[in-house]
C-alpha cells in the first residue's frame, strides 16, 4: 500500500457492517496485522504504544496495592497441567504442545502456558513455608497461547499479551477481599478512568467460571453493536490449587494449613474493547490518557512563510511537551494537510492543531477536537493549559457517552416472549429472572445465543418471578447478552 | 527454608568457588529459581525488580534514539526459519518445536522464536514499499527460547527475556551508522552509566558472528573470575535477510531496491553480569541506579521508645521518598536488627540507615555503605541531599572499581609460550597477534579454551608480528579470553 499524496484510507461505515468496520480500522490505522501463523497477530508500533500506556497505568495500580512483578516460564510440563482436574479439562483442548527440543524428542510434552496457575502453584509450594510468607502478592506480564478456532485481531488471538496476578492468603476471607479489591479498585477504576469504558461487575455462574476457580468475578463492557465483552476476570480459587500443588504454611499454632488463592487477569483484548467502544466512521477516537499522541500539530506551509511557520510550530510543540502533553509535530514533506487531517483522525488523536501564516498573525492556533468535531481558533497564550482542559473534557465526554449507551441498552424483562424477541437482535444487556438450574442457562443459550454475563455482586432476588426458561420459581435476576 | 529469627544466609566465599558463590547468591538473595523444565528459570520479584529498572533505563534510550516498540509472534513456521541458510544452520539445533495445537497435529512445525529476524523479515516485506517508509526503526521486548545443553541462572537459560531491535535502511552506510550508534550510544552508555560495568567494543571474527550477519559488534565485559562475558550484540545484517525475505522499497528514481538491515539485543543475561561484576562475600552490591531499594531504614526498637522511633523512622522514609529515593522501612516484627542487616547486605542495598533512640536524641541516623562498608552518623537535616550524594558516589565507585579490575586484567603478549602459560589460568583478556585464518582461531581455542572476543573497531595493525598460533605473518591484534 503506497503512501500516495492524496491517498485517503477508507473504512467500511460502522452501521453498515460493524465487524468489517473493526477489521478495516485495525488494519488501516496500523494497530495490528495478521501473522503467518493462523490466529497470531503482530502488534504494530501504534497499537503497541496504546498497549504500553494501558500496561503502565495498570501496573502502577497493581504495584500501589502491594503486588510485585515476577516472571515464570513459558513452558509447563504436561504432568503439572494435569494436576487440577477442572483446570486441565478446561484448557487441554486449547494447548499448543512442544514435543521436540532441537533434534531431541522430549520425554514429556511441554505445554505453552495458556495461563500460569499450574507452574506458579508448583513454585509457590517451594517458596511458602510459614504464616510469615503470607500474603504472597505476585503479578506477571507475559504472553500466553490458546489454540483458538475462530480468531479476531486483539479480541481473540491464539497468542496474546496479558497480566496475571497470583496471590496466596492465610484465610478465605483475605482471599475474597483481594479478589474483589482487584475487581473494583484496580480493574474498574483503571477501565473507567483510563479507557473511558464503564464496567459492570458481578459473578459468573458455575457454567461460565474459570476452570478451577471457586467463583469468577468479571468486568463486563457493552460494545456499540450490542454485544457484551468480558474485559477481565478476578477469581477466588479457594484451595483447589493449593491442595493439588501442596501449597501449605505453618500457622501461628504450628499447624500446617493450605493457602487460599486468587488469580486475575486482563489482556490485549482491552485494546479491541477500546477501539470498538469509542471508534466512529472516521476511525479511532482515543481517550487522551491512553493516546500515544494527545495533540498533533499540522503546519500549513506556503513557500513564502514556510520557515517562520515551521519554527513557530516547533516552538509550540516544545511548550506543550514541557507541560507533559504527548505532542507530535507532523512536518512531513510530501503529504498535503488534508491527507494528514484524515490520517490523524483515523488514528484517533484527540486534538488536532492547525497552524499556518494566518494563525501566526493572530498569535493563535486552530484547534479541532476528534470527539465532537468542534473547531475553534485558540490563543497561543496559555495554550498548554487550554489543551490540558480540553483533554480532560474529552476523556470525561467519552466515558459519559459510553455510559449513556450502556445504560440505555440495559433492558429488563420477566416475560419470555419479550426476551426471545429482544434477542432476535442484539439489544445489549437484558436483565431477566433465572432459576438455579444450569440447564436453563444452557437452553437460553441454545434458543437465543445469549449467555448469562454476570449476576450482581449483591444478587438481586427474583424469587417472586418465574424463570425465563422453565417458568418455575426463579432465584435471581441475571444479566444476559450476546457476547464476544 | 523457614525464616527463623536468627537465621543468617550463608554463601560460599567467592575466592573459594566462584561458580558456587554465584549460584548461592542468586538463590539466597531470591533473585531467581530453577523451574520444572530443564534450563528454564523463574525470575523472582527482587530479581525482576532489578530487570525492570534495567529495562526501563534501556527502553528510554531506545526510544530517545527514534525507535518504537512493537510485538511480533512467538511462533515461527519452519519454512520461514529456513529461508536464510546461515541463520537456520545456526539456530535449528537450539529450536523448540510445536507440533500439536490442542488435539490437532499441525501440518507444519512451528518454532518457538530463538530470535525474530525471520518472522519480522516476513512482516517487513509487507509493510515496506517506498523510500518514505525508511528508515524503519522497531524494537521489541520479548521472551525467546534456545534449547541449551548447559544452563545457568540468568547467564544461559533455555528461555530468557530480551529486547531485539530490527531496523531497515536505504543504504549500507545508514545501516552501519545505526549498528554502531546502538553499540556505543545506547549499549555502552547504558551499561556504564546504569550497571556500572565498563564495556569493550569491537567486532567479532566470522567464526563468532551471528548466523546471517555481515558483521557482529559485541559489548564485552570482564567478570572477576577472569572470564569474559558477551553482554550484548549489534549486527549489521547487510542485505542477507532482505534478499531472502524480499524486503524491497521503491527509491526516488522509481527503482526497486533491497533494504539494508540491522538487529541488536541484550537480555536478562545482564542481570547475571551485574551480580558477578559487583558482588562480594557478603552478597550483592547493587549500583544505585538499578537497585530496587536504594536505602533501607532499620529501626532499632526498645519497648519504651518503640512508638516514637517507628513514627520518626516512617517520617524519614517519607522525606527520602519525596526526594525520589527508592527507600524501604523494614519495620517487620520478629526479626532482629542484626538479621535484617545481613539480609539487606545480601540483597545489595547500597545504603543502610539504622535508627534508634540514641540517633533520635542526636537528630541523626547511622549510615552504613554497602560498597565500602563505611559507617557514620549523619544528621537528619538535609538527609535526602546527603543520601543522593552518597548514592552517586557509590555508583561512580563501583564503575571505577570494575574498570580498574578490567584494565589491570587486560594483558598483552606476542609470545606463544607466554600466551599458553597465561591461559593455564584465567588471566582476563590477552591481546595477541593473529593471522586472518579462521583455523588458527580454532586451534587456539582447542589449545587453551580461549576465543577471540573481539577485534577493536579500529583494528590494531599487527603485520609486524607473528600469529600467536601458526607463527606466520599476523594481521591484527585480537582480544582473547575464556568466556561465559
């Protein structure tokens, strides 16, 4: 794809074909590309810069809550993966197996980690001895691999990047507190403040929980096509792994006890969520806090005033950079301003500043907001302050917009006919009563394609209602949606 | 290993058995541990915190010189790895092969990347079209895997973490400039300023170069046991890969040209170098710039004054933290001060501050330096300034010490007998004349175990000397050493 001067990258309109719009955007904004191995992706520099900002913002929160980073090996012996029965049953079909090292056939197959509970459990059993060693609060940033049948850039790829926290505690209560602290204080806070994506929280039904967990708590977002997206999970693992991996500590009474564990993770899938949650027909709209470029300056140059305009534009860029704004001066030759406008709109840069001879005369700059499309001439005086305020405004506006969409697409019905009718389309979330029978959950999925995304942390009692599937007495209100 | 109150961790004296000293230190300072898969390691939180500081300091330099980060896939199809003949010959014996995904046998084996030239070359051939796309300056931080026969924590492990830069240029000259810029301005600068390890630079002989490179330029350090350690490499790849992967651009005259490439990397091996370069019989000595804890405060508590001492110690910690010092207040119960002193010495914390009732009375703190062992009472007034100065002094002192060792262990001889005699031990570097015949290099290795580590960037002419092996006319002076 040659970068011709007048080339404008076209993307499929979002309402016409949401899936195609997404694919076009990911490829044309140069966020990611397909790799030669089926389902694997290359994260290109612009996409990776977004991920780095997300990673750093999340890493700060993980460390501020007392966790340390470490690194565990990529390869897990098959026998270790098989220790926890539910765990291996859940993951074995998705595992890539290493069978040869150099020319040598291995005696035991090695799994490329699909997640690291098994290898970390094995190490923890060696490291933990006494109550003094608890709590053990470790996180790792790593690549993992799951042999997926159907893949999509960022959203579901064979290999992906993530963080996985793995903690050990003396009691169930401490483990539960950690599980919910991560869910609310780390994940929801991060998603709303940095990504401008509002999150529902709750717990998963047994059918949908992590293989090996007692209870799984997701953060759930709603995408503009009406599909839900599980954006992260925090698991209370109970003693399921500590018993299988023999992770024990001597308590203050000199009695050996199994530890209580949690694990929790979010992944590069969040980049996909970010793209979908805020993008429009002109491309990405990045929340300023995770935008690699927060303001781009496009100089408007004419032969006569070129030198002065470029010099002054560079000065403006320096001023903004000194104020902590991630700014780029796009002074490339051979591209017309209009082409650059389209390029940076496509790439979702929150603020564009146009600067030409007329602006220079007025001691001003022409500002265009990516979120609302608003345009205005802005004085150079106190420009950094102005920009910082507008960036904050954009950040807040994107969250408000996404929240309004989510709230107006969270419906409620106890009526089976209405429920079925709603799920002929993609209505968003539908809150409906369900009994405690997992088979009913399965039947709803077969009938509609919708699954229970979560039940509220404080379950909403529905014992006066009838189950949306079987018509018998319901137990609680559940949030159904079609999902990614 | 229970953390008993009076437990003092013992390590083998360095002069008694350097290898055992190293292993003891890595394990007992909790830097790393062996994993269940042969040759793989777990990087524990303290070791990983050192790596994070190193990574961030290097990443800043990589970005400041115009490079962007990206992420390429872990898995490389066998056919891609085979494209460049020297490359596959060099790496195939060390590759771990994935043959199954879930229950499915793969049609083509997939290599876990031992390095990423092949997969990146394949992507670059799709991304690069015009001279406008050059230079392309990309780096990635990733795990790689090489099926090593003999392994050692950090120094040579089956899986390791590293950064690998991969750049494309329009001309040979630009590629060569990039190769040397990375070597000198990025790697040497980083190693000396952050790790306090002086580096020799030069080029490798053809025998020792990277499989597929035109020329390999290493940074080379000398360890205190007289062995050299290759700490990083920068390769001018010429057009070897661009021709095999068809990476071409249209130049300004509309002619298709193959790009000129470089690649360069350093790895978690540097953590091993850091441990060896500065450690002593009491444990690690960390240069302040890569020390996760730069100053530890150990309160000396007695029943009567406990509350005031702890409160004041916390205040001191806050003051230092506010000044940007990485400080830890070790107020753990159940450990005696002496145990804590040993613990933090073992872990290489540059400065220990003891604070008890007597210090409180004097409005002072008792400071112990890890590098020299010096101890002194220091006023609390302007403590942060004092600490910052001492940290700078320690950083400079460690570099000076390592440089002096390296310089006094760089010998020179043109005499074969002396050469052979020197290499009955481990003398450090020995600079000797060699001819251009690779067989002589091989013979020296067979006779002594020493290899040519590098020849100076500006080769030192030795045509008036005789080759240390064959006695024929020599070409240049080469730096020989036994190496890790």
